[in-house]
C-alpha cells in the first residue's frame, strides 16, 4: 500500500486528488496539508511514502518545503504537482530533490502512474515539460570542442533517449525502439534533466 500526503493550499484541489487516489486499492491518502510548514510537520508525523507537493503555497513554498523535507533521514519521495510548468520551477524542484514533476492538467491515469513510479523509486517528468526542455537544449549551438560540459556525466543510453525525445518521439515510441519499459525511458529523461539538461535549458 502506497501512503500519500497531499500538500496544496486549495481545499477543492485536495478534495479532488483524495477522491482520485483513494479510488485505488493500492493507494491510501494519510493526510492533507494546506501550506509548506504543515506539510513538513505532517510528513514527520505520518511518514508517507509519497508527498504530492504544490509549489505556490503560503508560509513556505513547495520547493523550499521539498528541500527541507528531503534533508531529513528516511524522507519520503516528493512528486511536485502544480499548475506552473515554467522551466525555473522544474529546475529548482529537481535540484531540491523532487522525484517527479507533473502538471495539474494531466489526465487521471497519468497522476496515478506518476505516484506509483515515484513510490517505486524511479523519477518522472511531465512529458510536455520534458519535450520543451530537450528542444531548448538541442537548439543551443554546439561547443567547438565537442560535447557540452554539462552532458559529460550522462550515460550513452541517457544521451540516446535525449536525442529521441528531441526528434519528437513519445515515451512509448522510445520504449519500443530501445526495447525497454516506458517507466525506464521516463527515468532516463528525469535523471538527464536533474543532472544537466535542465541546467543547460535554464540558461538558454
């Protein structure tokens, strides 16, 4: 059973998320927080597996709350769920240690998939954000001396996935071409972003 804490300053959003999540046999909502400070306190008390974290909240924003939460021992996984998909928010959320970033206009099945992927220890970025960041990355002029410094730490497979995303292939198409699972593709992309791609895109 995956235990989830919902952190969002809008009650109607929390109600909707609870309804979607609790309809699943393998997910349990253990609590709700209306601001970042409340999220920190409840996460300590309730020990959820995953925290659904909004970004813009009173008292303490979601990115700062994520950073503080993940600095603790035995911290839960954090899935940032927000209306705002600006590159700076994505980059800062990943730097803070979030395992995933999903937009609130995502379909219900994508939300449920994201919660399960993050709970399983993988990383995930909203497909629309992934594609935009990779497109910005590939539009940058190449360095004269070869591979950008920021990309030197990426594995050969992560570079391959990055190039396929930039060509416009969906996660499912990439998974089929590389003969891997779609979750593996999303994990490769998320790690690439967390390690370097987002950093490059944020300076474009």
